[in-house]
C-alpha cells in the first residue's frame, strides 16, 4: 500500500474527533453520516462490538485488518472503552491490546492506572500490573500489585488497598482510613466487593480484622454481616449488637440482630420487610430468654400489612386488607425498651384487622380492634373499649343537581376489661353494641367572591347493653337533627410592601349551628373525645369526635382572615386570622369530668403565620380570655433555615395552670456562627446540595432541648456533635428522655461512618431526624451514579 493510501485508510477508520464525510469520488453507498440524539447510560453488547475504533498518536504504523502500533501519547477508543499509554500494540485479528508506559484505562466510569497492560478487548480479559484504580460506584480507590479482569463485570485486585479518601498533595500523605486485603473480588453484576484476609485501619490504627467480608459497591442492598453497633444506656448498660442482613429478593429482606447488654443479657431481634405491587408490610420480633434485671423472659411483636385481594368478580372489584399487631410480654416493656419501635403510643398497643371495599359512591369496612394496656402502678390508665367487631357502610354522592348527600351506617360491639386497672372494678363497665346512622344533605353555592353552604344532618343511635344503666334500662335510643350555615366573602386587592408586589385578601366568615338538647349523661363514652379548640375546629358542628356525645349547640362563630400572596408566583407569604364563638344558651351535654360551657362569648382565637422567604417562617396561635384579659393558651413557633445544614427551630407552648415549655432544636456548623451570612454555595463556588455536607474538616452542632418553665427543669435533652472529615464522619449524641414525672433514662450514641464502606457504632441518625425538623444527613446518595461522571 502506498503512503497516501495508508494515510487515507488511517484517517477514515481511526481518526478521532473527525466526521466521515462523503467523497464525491467514492460510491454513494460507501460512507453515510448518521445522526443520533441518544446519550445512553448503558451500551448493549451488539453496539459495543459493532462500534468503530479510533486511535491517535505521534506515530501510527498499521496493517489493515492485522495489527496496529501507536507510539507517543497513544490513545485507542472504542464504544465504552478508552486506553491511553505511551505505546499501544493492537492486534485486530485477536482484538487484543498490549500497552506500556503510563497506561490509563477508562471504562464505564471506572479508571485504572499502571505501567503495563495486556487486554482482550471483546471479552475484557487481561491483567494490569502495579496498578491503581478508581471505582465509579461508591467512589472507592486504591492500589494493587495486580488487577486481573475476568470479564466486563468482574475483576480480582490482589494485594490491594481500598479507601474513599481523596489523595492530598505530598509524599507523606496517608488516607484517614484504609482497607487492606490480600484480594478484592469485584462483581459489578452483584454490586459487591468480597475482601479476603482484610484489615481496616483508622488513623493508621487497626480497628477491625476478618478473614472475609463482603460489602456493596454503593448503598445498594447486599446480604452479609453489617458493622457492629455499640451504645451506652443508663438502664441496660453497655450494648453491643451484631446485625446480619439478608437480601432475600428485590422486594423482600430481613435483618437478624443479636445484642449483648451488660446489665440484662442476650437478646435476639429480627425484622422482615416486603414491598410488592399489591402488598406491603413488615414484622418485628424481639426476644430475651432471661432478663437479668427483671428475672424473667421478655418479648415483643409488631407486624403491619397493607394490601389488596382480588375477589375474582368484575362487579366486586378488589378488597383492601390491613393488619396491625402489637403485643409485648409485660407491662414494663415500654419503659425498658423504648427504642424497639413497637408502637408510637407505647402504653396502648393496638391489634387490628380490617377489610375495606369501595365501588363508585359506595364503600364498606369491617374491622376488629383490641388493645393491650401496659399499666404502671404510679400512673394507671383506663383501657379503651375493644371493637369486636365493627361494620360500617357509607354512600357519598357529590353534585347531585347541586346537592351533596352522604349516608353513614355503623354497628359495633364494644368490650373492655377494667380488671387490668390497678384497684379498678367492673361496676362502671358498659359493654354492649352501638348502631347508628347519620345522614347529611348540603347545598353549596360557591363563587369567586364567596360561598354559602347550608347543611342539614340527622343522627340516629341505638344502644344495647350487657348490664343495666342507672335507670334500669338495657337499651337506649337517640335521634337528633343538626342544622348549620357556613358563609363567607372574599375580597382581593393589589398591595405593595417593601417594594414587593403582593395580592392581599380579606375573608370574613360566619358560621351558625343549631342542635337541640337531649340528655346523654347515662350513655357510655366508647370512642368520644373533645377536639382541640383552634381556628379550624371553631367552625365545626360539634366539639367532640366519635358518636357517643352530640353536643346541644346554639351558637354562631364570627371570624376574619387576611392573606398575602406573591403577585408573580402566587405563593402564600403571610396569613392572619381571628375568630370568636357566641353561644345563645349553655351547653348541657358534656363528657365525663368536663367543665361546664356557659352561654355568651368564648375565648378569642388569634393566629398569624409568615413565610416571607425560604429562610424564615413564623406561626402563632393565641387563645385569649376576654373576661380575665389573660392568655389561656399560646403557641409560637419559628424556623430559620438559611441554607442546607443550617436550621434553628424554636417553639413556645403555654397552657394556663397546666404547662409552660420552651423547645429548641438545631443543626448548625460550628465554623460559621454568622447569622447574616446566607449562602447556597461552597467556598469553591459549587452549589450546596443535599447529602454532600458543606465540605471537609467541619464540625456541626446538633440538638434539641425541651425546658419546662413550670417545673424549672429540662424534660427531654438531645445534644450532639458531628464531624465531617470528607471520607469519614464522626457522631456523638447524648440523649435523656423523661419516662414519667419521676424517672428518666439516658444513653450515649457514638458512630463512625466510613463513607462508602460502613457505619460502626450506635446510629443516632433516626433520633436526629425525628427530633430536629429539617435535619439533613451529611452523606446521603440521592441520585444514581452515571458513567459520564468521570467520562474520559
């Protein structure tokens, strides 16, 4: 081949960054440009094999379809693979590469460096001697005496190190933590790294050694032992836990944890979770064969399930099913194990099962609900009535010739056992069955300038008791109507405050309700209770929830709201409201132990909220007694959140003659105490994003304190520090919780997080997230990795 022919062949087949243009002298079918808008994350094997090869270098010697020698800043690029070296020998017949001199491979975002490489390109089999590597998933990097590529998804790294710490300038640099092993077997298909004969060193001090350990390339789930958990509790003593995670399937997993408590003994905990298209749920079971403190066995069970059942009939459709089971071995379980997550109510553990069906405007529900009551001699509680069973049906029709109509029917069997109450008797029990039907008809008139909604309700109830009432009857009936009228106007005007264009509203509202009186003092209170008195419930027909008390109301509520909106975005910036209720007669129907409610004016409710920007927010509600000219109840909350990882929450709650508390919670970097510095960028100009912190070598203060001004003491306390070193994080948190008025418990949570590898210690993350609104994790993967992240 002539020199000109050789150069033309090289230009057409291998020249980088140059498009193949059609030469008029060549046949029309020989070369065609094909545009493709695709920028694909994954490349198919067919595309990889059919992709052309591009090469560059200072000198190129080639024999078509045989071999190719590139010397001097040599580069060979194929679809998904880029090889750079000083010298590259490419055998086209065998599809093999031999590269020497500052060799660098980039494949699917993974980078490999070393002096010499031999590689079969198609199968991606080969060896890399004295190599260094950087993995896309997890951000891990290290060095090895040899890297053997098994195929495109698997590799063995021998005599290797692994860390996520970024290399700093200087010959004496050592990573803050490093994992050394005789070999790492990387399996990208299983998303796992298996280490043999490993040692984990932190600050050049060995802290863990094991013959074998498997960990994921990223935060994906993989079966295996998790990092041990260590904690200190004032009651249980030193706690050391060893969890094992079982990744059963993509939609099922389980965790088994053995915990040794220095003051209690050994406990075994298990958790099973599943998430399917039509069913989801979880089950936790904790058992301690012999609690040394209580001298007995302890156990706890919590199981939840939500799903649907296909009835196999087009007319019936699907039936929803919910199961919620919570049971423990003894009354002291809630106090001894407050972090088991068995129930948010702690001392009232529900167990229920329900079936729900709906079709169009109809819906039905059947359930069984029973409670386990955990008693305390110092503060006994009355167990609620169980529902065994409850059957309910509802018809709800909207826009029926301008009317809205609903009908609800319910029958429930209520049972309770007061023998569980210390010193309690069954004389006040009213076990029996309650059936009721409630119909409601309303005619809403709605427009842009206001609304008028008259509503008529009719409530019919029948009771059948196992024992007689005080009047000697075994049955009771009640029929009560209710009429209400809800009206309001909406005025709008353009406004301007501090040079900002706003839309302001004025919304007066009047609500009238009339319910006649019927004596209900002999009836039990199966499920009734008083609602909170606030700016929403002041416009409700009844002050009670449940069906056992229907208050005799003859009243009117007058109120007015005003809101400010951003004229350009429509976002609500501020709201102000005031409302007061006037009773024309005394309310005679009350709950047991409830204070009388007389005629006349009620307390005034005043509320205000402002969110002038994304940093500041303020909410307040004040209940003001017009007779004593004193505040009956007040709540004020503020939040300052100028940028990610900076938040301060404050709350003041006051109830006259009951409680007065101040609540403070925060997350704030200690290096920056400036409250006027509000920035969303890092020092290098990069935007601050969630899950990445504010940069390395930074301390954060976190905490929450709840102070009772009435008792002049801290009720609950959470204080902690977080340190971000870049490739590792340290957390230490002290938590003190008040169990009752006289007892409390404390614990210390300490955790080391090796970014991209594991967390060691007792995790305080859930505690911080639950107690500090808008708390953010310093490291959290929120987006999947892409091969274009380190695209070469």
